[in-house]
C-alpha cells in the first residue's frame, strides 16, 4: 500500500486488471519511466501482461512521476496502485 498523501494534484495510476507488471518492453531494453521523470498525457509508463496479452499502461495526465509502487515482473491484482503522478 502507498503512504502517499492524498492531494488534488496527485493522480494514482491503478491496474485496470490483474496481470504481471513490466517496467520495460523487453529484458534488454530501457525502462519506460523512473521516479522524478516528467511525462506527457498518454505516454507509456509500463506494460501489464494478462494471459500472454500485453497492455500498455499510459499516463492519464501530464506531470511528474512521484512514486512507483509496483515491482517489476511481479503480479498485480485489479486496482493495485502502480504509479502516482503529480499533475503539471
């Protein structure tokens, strides 16, 4: 669970379904985002794999990544917290 304080400027990005969380497109490829990165709306933040199908997790708003709550290559449940973005 996150201990991030609730704020109207902070947006939580939660898992839309259960699956395995990936921070990069492949084992030898660059991580999509790090804490502190500035992101654009609809920018890919991670991948979620469910039944061998990969779904891109995209930023719902433009802003700065202030928390990455999910662990790379570990399973998530529906509605688990993945990222917190502070709106620009």
